[in-house]
């Protein structure tokens, strides 16, 4: 028995490490190419309005495909869907890399918007294999390791693009190779999943990990799938999704004109912007590692923790918006990174706790879809605000959104006990198995 438990523990640990590696590879590949897409599109003749439409198209596709991919992973299994989205992402970045006409690049972005869900599927698979009480810590580590890719990716991509005439093509092919490595790693993961002994019934463990019979072929019912997604969004997590949108909109509203803000406010160059993006990645990775400690200091995922983080985010955005110097702008980035990291992990934890084990993919897919909607509309509003009131207006509006989120948390967020641990929100089925 002890030997079996040890093998089970080792297998789970290997899966956790594999999900961390896949998350890192995902964002490493993305960070190589995404900062270069705008420049490449402009070289193909894209106007500013076309660039905005491309961004909205990507966000819109993510909005609709995110919940569907999450639900499909609940239905067919994380492994199968992770393979599908990784192959789709490889195709997307290959098409973008070989683009010499604008419509080909747009096709690549359409494919990316449809299939680029490997980060969320891997995160959901990770949540399947870790105990409920340890999810904030593991999700924080996952975000930290994934975010670490942004420490090196933008700098490498920027130097390649500036050193070679076909730099965008080189970065795109590197991205394809990186996603292929993640694909190979995904193929290996099932070997580490503990199999039930013959003649024994599969028992749900504290971690809620599930053994999927390879001979089982589920039937996909699109209408029922959409009904279930609607039910999840508006009956189980409406408060969390509303808060997630407000915080996401606040962040994206400010970051939409990030490079333009730096250039106009501090006369920054593209090279220094790339270095600042790498520094932001370092802050994000460090902050994500601290999420578990910050959450524990508040006694768990509590209303007080989230209200304080919303206030900290508003103060940080005010500091960045009105910073009189480049140095103070960088200093204000630190609390912004910490507050956003705490929000991401704890809202994900609350979403997972609200649903049953077979709804996790759909829960996180709906959350990603909400963020995609914010990603689709925020750049449009940021552009309008900049034209109407100047470069500071998106920052001012983002401060207001953070304060609105703070009010929503104080009045609307449903927790089982005021200041209590998010673990109290576990569904009844899960309670019975503990």
C-alpha cells in the first residue's frame, strides 16, 4: 500500500512539473512573436484601424472558443483537447510566419484565436491533480513559471527582429518549434497518470483526479453544451465573472497603449520598451510565487484580501499614470504585479471551488472568455479615450474600473463566510469524498 501511494505521489508530481513546463513553453513562444505582430502587419500595409480590428478579432474568437474548449476538455479529457489546441497553435504561428500578404497574417491570427487555449487547458489539468487546499499555491507557481517566459521572450524576439531582415519569420518558426516541444511533452503525460487496479472501482481522491477509460467515446451535443455554459455563467459564478471582467478591463485598458504611453510620456525607445516588458515579466513571476504566502497571511481567500488587492491595484495604476519620472513608473509596477497575481489565482480558485470536478474546464473556460471579451473591447475604448482626452485618460479610466471592482467585491462576491477560506466553497460531492 505504501509503495502504491509513493508511486501515485511521484506520478502526480511529474504531472504538476509537466504542466508547469507546458505553461512556460506556451508563453515563451507567444512572447517571441506577439510583440512583433503589429510591426509586421504594418509592413504588409495594415492601417491603425485594421490593426485594431485584428486585435478585436482575436479577442472575439477567444471569447467564443474559450468556454467551448473548456467544456470539450471536460467531455473528452484534458489530454486529447490539449493535443488538439497545441497542433492548432502550431498551424496558426506557421501560417503567420510565412505571411507575405495581410490576409494570410489575418488567417494566422484567426487560427490563433480559435486554438490558442493550451495555457488554460494545462491549468485546468493541473487543478485536477492537486488537493483543494493546495490549489492557490500550485496555481500561483504555475502562473509564476509561465510568466517567467516573458522575462526573456520579448528581449530575444526584439533582438532577432532587429538583427535579421526576416526576423519575424525566424521568431515564428521558433514559436512553432517551442509548441512542438510542448506537444511532445503532452504525449508523455498519460504514462504518469495512476491506473486503477483490475477489478477495483475507481475512487475519487482528495485531488479529484479522474481516470478516463480510453474506450469511452462521449457524444457531443452542441445545444446541451451551450445551455450548460449559460447555466454555469449566470447561476454559479456571475459575481466572480463580473469582478473578473472589471479587473481585466482595468488592466487591459491601461496596457492597450502601454508602448505609446511610454514613448509620449518619457520619450522611451522600442528597445527600452522591450526591456521594460521583460522586467514586468520578472515582477509577475516573482509576485506569483508570493501569492500563496499573501493568501495565507489573510487566512485564505477572503473578501478582505480581494478588497485590499483592488485598492492596491488602483493606487498602483494611479502611480504609473501620474508618475513624474521613468524610475517612479517602474516602482509603481511592483504593487500592480502583486495585486494582479493575487487576483488571478484567487478568482481561479473560487471558480474551481464553485463547480463540480467535471465542470472545471467549463468554469475556467468561461473565465477565459470573460477576459477575452475585455481584451476585445478595452483597446477600442482606450483609443477613444486617448483621442478625446489625451494619453493619461486610459490610466484614469483604469483607476475607476479598479475602484468599481473593489465595490463589487465588497457588495456582490459570495463567500461562505466573511473572511473565511475559499475552501468552504467546495461543492457537496467533493465534501463527501474528503
